[in-house]
């Protein structure tokens, strides 16, 4: 499988300044929503909700049901928040640079991070919950890539386990982001973010130019290109059905109401069928 078909390998210089540039993202609210929906729909429990003293077969199965995988974890912000809520969580990302930042920020939590392609998951056990937040699956540009990711997640989900994710829609790229340029000047990092949306291919290209302050006070320029694909309700419905998953929640991520034509980001919870 050719990783050049995706934008998964895009992060390099961006990893060093990612958290600074994303400091307005509502990570706390996102983590609280994930926690709420694990409790509403899932089978995973926090460490305060289950005992760790038993060592029989049932205890082993319970430990697998309680595992949470943060897929496309990036610098590990959501991973750490779920860990601090009491979940037995580990992170997965394709970018070594992003994982390095995640481990640097771990602060002795001891979270495990795996460098894996989300299309080719190879986990050490089944898990109770998979999470993929902040548009990670939009980097999968081909139908088969998206299907491979859903199928792999379904394969490792314990029966009744859930997959929680969000994704940008074609409407967002076409009407809100595409053909726009965003620029911001900061003390330590500035950026120019240019967008180009190809409606025929349903792919948005982000051309990112970074100016990162060095210790000597000078600024170093770095350039990266990111590609993301719009994902629709029909894509989620098709993949859920094909991969042994059922939709238990699908809403507009911003309003938590029904998905509309103007929805820019979808938030969904899928459950592994028994």
C-alpha cells in the first residue's frame, strides 16, 4: 500500500509548532464528549470503575474491553486527557515527529505510543474503544484507504466496542476553506496557510509556510503540503455496513444536531456488531 496516496506523512517541521498553532482548539470539550459517549454507548471503563487485582481469564477480557486506542493521536493532547480521566489509553500515529512531541509531553504518565499507519493496524490485543479526532481520517484520500482503516479498527474492536471519530465534509472544503488564505504572526512562529480545493477529486490541498524562531533570534522558513478528502454521511454508512459496524450516533460536530447539507464537520459513534 503506497503511503504517497495519503497526507499521512505530511507532518515534519509542523510537529514542532503544532500545539502552539492549535492552542484555540477545544480539546477539553472534545475529551469530555468522548468520555460521555464511551459511558453512553461503549464498554470501556475508567480505572476507578473497575478493579485491577483479579488475574483470571475474565479479568484479562475486562482489561481488553477497557483499552482505548487514540488513532491519529498527533502530539497526544487527547491521549493525555483521556489518560487523566482514568482510561487505559495508548496513542497511534503515522508521523514519528508528532509521536516524539507526544512522548516529550507525557510528563511521566507512561503512555504507550505506536508508530503505525491507520490503514495497517497491528495491535497486541482487542480494544474496547477506538478514537480518531481532529480530522485524522480526512487524510485518507482513496476509497480503499478509508475502507482499510475502518476494517482494521473493526477487526480489533471487542464485540460491542465503539469507534468515535470526526471528519470534515466536502461542504467545508468547498464553501468555507477552499481557495482561502489564512495568515497569522506570532512571537515564536508565524504561518501562511493557502488552500486549494479540487472539487472533481474532492481533495483539499493545504500549502503551509512556517516561519519558526530559532534560539539565535532568527527565523527559519519551512514549507509543507497537506492533502485532505471530504467525507460524507454516505461514506460512513457504506463503510459501517461493510465493516461490521453499526451507527449509534451521527451528528453535526459543532451543534450536536442532525447532520445537514451545510454541516462542516461530522461527529460519529459506530459500534462493533456482536
